[in-house]
C-alpha cells in the first residue's frame, strides 16, 4: 500500500507506460484522480483529474499533488491512474493510506 503524508507535497508518477507491442509511449494523455474510500467521491483540495506530463524518458509521466489535498490520518483512499493513447485506455487503481510524517 502506498502512503500519502499529510501536509506534504507529493509526486504522482506512471512509470514505463508501454503499448501492446512493448514500446514506450511518449504521447499519451495521462491523469491521476484521488477518491475517497467509496471510489466515487473525489478528495477535496486538488483539481481533478490531475494532468501527468511526459518527462521525456522511458514512458514516465509525472505530476505534483498539492499538500492542500484533504486527507486524514490513517484513512484509506483510492488513486486512479489513467492514460489514453491512440484510442486505447490504460488504467491502474492503487489503495493509498494517509499518515502523519514522524520526524
């Protein structure tokens, strides 16, 4: 399970996006959306979907998640990562848990 640290900025990333032939994809429209545990309600504090930009390297798409995203300690959320490329849809769903970072 992935962790979102409360009051911290985060980098959201899709790594190694490939087409059906195994070739790295550089021209996809990629996004991320963080949902409450119900999988329907978008988490407040960020504009969704969050655009992920191609980094210029090996199918990697990246975007910044603001520290203002409204997550609560020890609550679970659903992060949906999506990419669309020449009419094909790629999607991954991850469960993330919010935590307070101990110093």
